[in-house]
C-alpha cells in the first residue's frame, strides 16, 4: 500500500506521486556551455578548419550532433536510475565488445594512424566516448555494492583496477593515450571517493608510473609533444607549431579580446582551431573575461555535480552519488586537460573541451552523460521532497483524520474527546516496571 502524505490544507497525496525537479544550476551551466560552443564553433571554423569545405560546414554538423545529443539526453533524463543500474554488468561487457569490433574489417576505421572509429557510412563514431559512459555506470554500481569492502580490503579494489587496466590496454592498441590516462584518473578518483584509503593507492600508482613513462619515451611522436611543450619556441615551425600559435592567440586576446569573429590565428594558422584548440580562439576573441567565464561555467558544473554526489550519499542513494562523482571527475579532468594544453601547462593531447569543441561522438555522449547527471539531480530532489512529506504526514495525520468526517473521522474525534490524561491506565509488563499508558494509546483502545 502506497504511503499517504498530507499537505497544509489536509489534502491526501501519494508519496510515490511526488515529483522532483532538475537542478537549475546544473541545467543553466550545461545550456550556457552548449550555447557558447555553438557560437565559438561557428566562429572558429569560419575558415573551413583547414579543409576544403564551406564556412558553415562544421557549424551545421555541430548543430546536428548537438541536436542528437539533446534528444538522447532527454530520453536519459526520463529513465529511472534503478533501471540503468540493472544493466551495469552488461554495459561493462559492451565496453570490451565495442573496443574489439574496431578491429573487424570494414567496421573499424583508421584516421591519422589511429583505429578509434566505427564506420557508420556517411559518419564515424568514436567508440571511447561511449565506453566512458558505460564504464562510469558500471563503476558506480560496483562501488555501491562493495564500498565497505573497498574501504577495508585490498582485493575489493582489484576488480575495478583490473577492468580499468584492461580497457586502457585495448585503448593503447588504437592508440589513444589521452583517453587512457583520463580513464585511469577517473578510476582512481572514484575509488578514493568510494572510501579506498590513499595509502593503499600509492603503491599501485608508483608501480604504474614507469609504464606510463615508458609509453611516452618509446613513441617518438609522444616524446616530441613533451619536448615541444617544454619549449615550443625552440621549434616553432615544427613540433611546437600548434602550441606556439595557441599561445599567440591567447596573448592577442588581452583583457577583452579582439571581438567575436575577429581571431586571426584561426585563419589557417592554428591547426584544429574548432576542436582541440578552441579555447585559444575563445581567449583571442573574448579575452581574459571570456576565459574567466568559461572556467567559471566548468567550475559551476563540476562543483555542483560533486555537491549533488555528496548529498545523494547522505541520503544513502549510493549509485546516484557515485555516478555524479564519476561524471564530475570526467568533466573536470577533461576540461582541465584541454585548457591546460591550450595554455601550455600540459603536453598536447587529443581531448576536446566538453560541449564547446566541435565533435560528433564527444558532443553526443557528453550530452548523454549530462542527461544522467540531471536525472540524478531530479531523483535527489524527489527524494528530499518525499522525506519532507513523510515527516509532515506524521505531524498532520491526526489533524487530517479529525477533519476528514465520516466514520473514521468521527471515531477519531470521539476517541480524542474521551482522552483523560490524568486517569491514564497503568499497564503492567511482565519482567519490567509498570509504565503508564500514553493518552493516544488509551484513546485508540477505547475507540475499538
């Protein structure tokens, strides 16, 4: 039987019919970043992105991808998280299958020496973006079920760490170094938030570090990125070409920028201006004010997601809480890496700025992940309202019953009228001291 609550007017309300709402701060940050992305992709790709295409080619495609992503997000926002959690194990299996099918002839597609895309005919889909979402759902489900063991025992950390290393190994075969490091970072962060002691993670990280360094040293192009990042002006027209042009674009922006659409570096000087280096175009055209706005929006998005995760954990909604943590780590790390690359703080990585950079797979799956985050906010708000209504129901039920009329109301009113607190009956209890019967219990006993 469904629980019944009462509002201040005494009207009965089913607890399970109480709805929630999507967090306005999260929704505002997401909408603002998506709108900024449309504007900046249109501006950054006006020169055709270094390809023989029209000025609006990338803007139109970006708008289409964003529309698909919004449609998927709307579907996800209507799904109950408990239904999503039921398929967590299957989603993990799907991660490995998706990465395997890339190696099938005519299914996987190689671009710039990396086999990362599914061939969908007129379009391509980067599998790792879908893997991020599926893996986060599984990891959140795992931490919900084994958070106590993760906090106390070594072996409970082996499974998520092993799954992450297997996925990283398959990603490195493509190769995709940036997404691999992002996946490892998210895993470590979620294990810490799931209760794993930091001292237990230090040794595995130290053992893994030489392997990461070896991957950089053994690949000449990765080593060139590291050396050019340290001093891009030493080989400005070679290995340091991207970063040096990005830094020149940022320097030209000064405080208020050169004006929207006024960037010079995007005119075939700065490679990938509409994808990996769109933050430099933002800095050139909108200046320090625009940069601060972008950083502030990501800070709001990530901070609110972490806050939401903590509140869900307090309500013992662990799956929702860990899912919010995972998406916050994903958005925070990827945006930090992308902006850090543009500012010369990190070596060049092929990671886009979430929602702002042009992209098909990344935009669509980022929208899907943020749809999940908004669903978390909806269910959290619904749970808060249901708890508040249950508390109110406990306080208002006697008043509502007295005002309801009919047999139940009359019985309750008659029982209440006969309550005599001064003559409360004393009920003996075997083996315990006798204690007086409460007036409420006496009234209900007489009503029978």
